[in-house]
């Protein structure tokens, strides 16, 4: 395949086959659109993620066609937080969540997309997108494609950010920090209804159950922690994370199921334009929320849900491209702008030892303050 022929012409092209991209493609195919997804990796694959999915997206995933009820997934309804010194806070989670690995979830969605008629191209990286005569041209390792509309669902960090010269929208009050994410699957002695969040110097680690009795242990740390140990993850874990007595115990007692952790670097929390180069951005590609809010996956799914309506109107000729782009940018700001800003403040608190100590003591004294904070980071079921 080299040139865009009729076979390479689609109504909707989606760059990135994660939760946002696959769920959008399924919805559009269900509405009769010719949809294609480009994913640079090969399913199934692991991804750095805490794998706690807020219940707000349970119904949506089931409506898409995932038989979640039959997967026997742990339902998570309680949260324990600890500071680096071992000071703790325990709370019920008003809505709660469920645990499932990305290895399983993304793969199942990709399979579902195929059964609905979506063309899913794996091991296919998109290198460039350009807008010519009201169509978008997509350059990939497997050839050139054209589409009436392109959704950017390529996650928080992609070659396309640089190619398209995308800008982070930094907030004055929360300076940019680069983070590193690390994930393991472990066998751990943790109740299925509990998620734990253990903080350490300039970072925090979540642990909760996923399928088949396994647990996901995943942390985010400021990149300078890793630089201090010259990129040696084990040394950083021994010297920084293990200062927290809970994490020390986990690192000694858990059975680690991967030979090496899954990692991601150069993670930044904040927003990027929701529409860039006529590409409609969804999920992390439009804004990355601090993982401690436990909600990036639901935001990705919700953004795909919210875009599907206007996209269909555009394909039906009921709105033009300018109206589509305007509606999408407005939707993004209204639904997610505040959540991302608030999550950055939370990130600053839980990322710093002394602030975490103070916050845990204060929240133990004023427990009623926890619920509104959880509400600020979560949405209603959709
Ligand atoms: C440490 C950490 C812990 C987290 N914990 C949680 C949690 O417990 N709960 C929660 O809800 N969220 C959590 N998140 C956030 C969550 O992982 C993301 O918000 C979610 O994955 C976003 O989904 P997405 O579809 O937008 O992007 P992704 O899932 O990242 O998918 C993007 C896809 O695009 C592909 N891609 C990129 N560039 C290209 C290209 N040029 N061509 C083709 N394909 C491309 C990638 O391979 C990838 O598969 C966590 C994140 C981190 C870093």
C-alpha cells in the first residue's frame, strides 16, 4: 500500500488503540461509519497504569458490548492512604471502582471493535497527519490513508506531539514536573475490595487487585528520584520507596510476576489543545490527569462517548467542521478542565512528604472533607 486509494478512504480514522480510541471507533462503527484504528503496538500488551477503573464507566463498557459481569472482577470500595512515615487514612469510596489489567481490557476492546466492523491495524505507527481539501491524510508505516475526520487518541506521550508541534497548556500555579511511571503485577495479600495509595518522597504507589487473584502495583515518581540513582529502578525502590513501611513490606513480601517492570518516562500532568491541526483529541492526548485521582481511564472513555454524537452529526452533514471543532473544544473544557487542574493540586500534595503528612492529619480530623475531594476528581456514571 503506498497511495491513498478508495480502499484507504474512511469516515473516521482513530490514531491510538487504547481505551479512548477503541471505544470511539466501536461507537462510530455501530452508527454505520467506516472506521479505522491505528495502533503502534501489538495486542495484547502491558501498559503503565494502576488498573483501577472508576465505576462511572462500567455501564458504558457494558453497552459497548464487553461482558464485564462474567469476568469476575474485584469490586473496589475502600481506600487506604499512607504517608512516607506510615501515618494512615482510611475511607469508603462513594462510587468505587473495579480492577482489570490493561492487557486484558484493551485486547478485549480491540477484538470487539473488529467484530463490529472496525479495521484495526496493529503494529502500525502513524507518522504524520495533514489536512488537504477537507480531508485528512494519514501517513503510517503501512501506507497512506485518508479520512473525513481524524481522532487523536494517542495517549499522553507520542511521536505525534513533536511532529504536530503540540503545546502543553501550563498552569501558572502548578509548575511543570516530569514524572516516571513504573508498573508490576504481583501476588500480594491485599483484600479485593481495597485500593491502597502509599506515598514516598516525590511520588506515590497504588496497589489493588485485578483479575485472577493478581494485583497491580504501580507508582509515579518525579523523574529526579530516578536520576539520583542513575536510572537504576531497584536502587530507587530500596532507597526511596521502601522508606514507607507499607511499601517496604510489599517489596519484600510480594511475588513479582514480570521479569522487568513496565515503565513510562517524561509524563507531564496537564492539558493540551483539544483540537490540533483539525484532529479531535480525546483521552490523554487532550489532557493527562494525575493518576492518584484514579480516573484517567474513565475520562478517556467519557471523552470518546461525548465526541461520538457531534462526530455523527458532522458525518451526516448536520454541522460543519468548524462547528464540530468548536463543540469538541467546549465539551472538553466543560467536562475535564477543572478535573485536570484539581488533580494537579492533589498531585502536588501527595507528591511531597510534609504536605502528605499534614493532609492526612487534617483529613483524619475533618473526615467530611474527603467526599467532596473524591467528587472533584470523579464524574457520574454515563
Ligand atoms: C503511573 C500511572 C498510573 C495510572 N493509574 C490509573 C488508574 O489506576 N486508573 C485510571 O483510570 N487511570 C490511571 N492512569 C491513567 C490511564 O492509564 C490513562 O488515562 C489512560 O490509559 C488513557 O487512555 P487513552 O486511550 O487516552 O491512552 P492510552 O491508553 O495511552 O492509549 C494510547 C495508544 O496510542 C498508541 N499510540 C501512540 N502513538 C501512536 C502513533 N503515532 N501511532 C499509532 N498508535 C500510537 C499507544 O501505543 C497506545 O496504545 C494511570 C497512568 C499512569 C501513568
